[in-house]
């Protein structure tokens, strides 16, 4: 028995070592890809590839629109609107806004509590609380570039690591440029240029304040909002974003 103990421990240590080496290799792979993005535009993201496969399977065709537009050409109004809507502290934080995460957690707890109260008053009724995230633009980019949409602790931890890598290896301008050229604005519709042409029949460089704010409103749920891009909710929310735009800093 005494001879088996050390052998068993060596096997466990060897396995742990291999797991650690695999994890480190994966992080180095991610870091190399991110570093390359400083000079090479990414051709696609993990989310885009997933969406392309879904469209091919479900619809037997791939209706896709995306055109890259460099940072200097992108409308300043769009940059301001997206920052004001998605991540007001984008220019100042280092990738993760802990205050926003804490506030989102508190709001989600309140939403969950309200849903539970409704279910108690009306037995048999299931209420799905509207949960909100506190992700920064950099976190959203990290998730879209490399990760799946599943909500697990390991995936969220990897998102944090990737976020710090992106912030450390890319400038704020480059982060925003990649984000605006790859973010979803409708089914098979990716990037600011495709969105500007689809919704307003103009180039992304010509987007004005109101148009930019309306596009920014759509980002949390583009597939839902694309059905009624001129709805009262979008117009009302766009007015709020327009009022905030002057206060945000654009890198």
C-alpha cells in the first residue's frame, strides 16, 4: 500500500501539470492573436461564425452584410453614442468596470425578487426577470471575438483574462474600431457600415447624432429591435442617449 501512495500522487501532479500547461498555452495563443490585431483586422469573430452556421442550418442560406471602416472614417457621433449607451467610462477604465458590475448585480437581485413576489401572488405563473449585465465594451469584444454565449463561471473568468489582455495589447481607439466593425446590428448584419446602409441608406461616416443614437439603442437586442427600428421605445431611448453624448470622452 505504501508504494502506491507516491505513485498515485505523482499521477495527480502530472495531470495537474498538464492541465496548467494546456491553460497557459491557450492564454499564449489568445495573447498572440490579440497582439496581431494591433496591425491586422480580424476576419471574423467566434460569435459571427456561430451565427453564420445557425443561418445556414436554419435557413439554408447566408444573408450577410459587413464592410470594414477605419477608425478615422467612422462617425464621431456613432462613437459617442455607443460609448454613452454601452460604457460611459470606456476611455478611463482598464477593461472592467467593477462599479457597473456591482450595480448590475443589485438591479438583477431586485428584478429576481420582484419576479418571485409576482409568482407568489399568482401561483402557476412563471415570470422571467429582465437581467442586465455590467459588461464594458472591451468585455463584450472579448466575448464576441473568442468565446461562446454560455453563462458559466469558467467562461466568465476567461472573459476577464481576455479583457485584460485586450486592454494591455491594444489601444482604446483600436478596441473601439474592432468593436464597431464587428458588433451585431441585426440578423446577418455586422458592423457600423452595414448598419448605416441598412437602416439609413448612408455610409457610417455620415451618421448624425439622432441616427447614431438610434443604432446605439439597438445593441443590447439587435434581432428584436431590427423589426421596428423606428419604434417609440427606440426613439425615446435615443433621445436620452443623445443628451448624454456630449459628456462622454471619445478616445
